[in-house]
């Protein structure tokens, strides 16, 4: 699935490949800009902190690659990945996230991303991932790639097998907001949903996770967020 590439990139003097960064932490964006701008073949052409801002700016900037976090301001990065895949299917998107790849890597790939990397990885691994995507390949960690390929050979859909895998992308998004203490009405406003729809998601989450009541739902959501 992933072919590792050390070094590489265009020869000296070639034009730099333009990278757009979407993350709601300014310090991280600044760190990425310093790292990427220091490379001979890469340059950051823009930044954003939300889905709406990111989609608009990326379509205007027309970068060669986009780096997207999953947790953005009042929104989910998977929504941005899906929007970009619909409007710019040729654009390589690398998801860079603190979320466990066991739960989110395959979801990101299904949404249209070409790669997934956890933020705990070293800068050299990020550069390797970027060059892999720019060369037209998909990037996953060795362990995750083997998992995906093994499941494909057995004719099954890849899955980590935990209770959270039963949730849809939207249900995970609602679950995370619950864990952050966001009220139902605010979740509805942030996700542009009706309160009734959010309540339906809450009910389905409780059912899928085997939780008896709303108090247990909130407790489990808080515990899950604290592990991120």
C-alpha cells in the first residue's frame, strides 16, 4: 500500500510543490510552515483553521497537496476531505491527526484522502508521506497498510474490530462533541443539523455502544476524548 521514500523530491532549481495546511492550532501550522518552507522542493501556499475557510481557500489557491487535521473549529476534517474529493478529485490530501489510525485511517481513505499520518510521528516521516502522495501513491503506516491489504485478500472490509467501528462518521463526530461537553443544540448548530437529528444520532450511538442511558453516553464520550 505505502511505498516508503527517503529523500527525493525535485532536483535543485525545480519549482517548489505548493502545500496548503488546514489545522485549528496556530502553533502547529507555524511549525509545519517552518518545516516545509525549509525544504528545497516544498512551500506552504496557505493556511486555514476550519472546513469552510479551508475549502474556499484551497479552491482559490489550487495547491499541489493539502494537509488536513480531523479536529477543526466546530467541524470535522472528514467533511473537508469529502468536499475536496468531490470538487478536486485530483488533489492529494494527507490527513495529519492525533486520532488513532486504527479507527480513522480507513475512514479517511474512504472519504477521499490519499494518506494518513498521526501527529506523533517525526518530521521526516511527514516529509516521506508528502513525497509519497506527490508521486501518486497512497501513504499508510506499515502496520495499517498490512491490515488493509490482509483484509482485502480475505475479502473483508478493513476494521479494527472495536465498538467504535460500529459508528458512522457523523456519529463519531457527535460522540466527540458530546465528550467535549457540547450541548445538543450547539452540536446541531455546528453541524448544520436539526436538534431532532442530533437526538437520533445520540440514540443510535447509545444502542451501538450498548450504553443504557444518557449519563453513560456522556461518561464514555468524555473518557474517549481524554484518550485522544
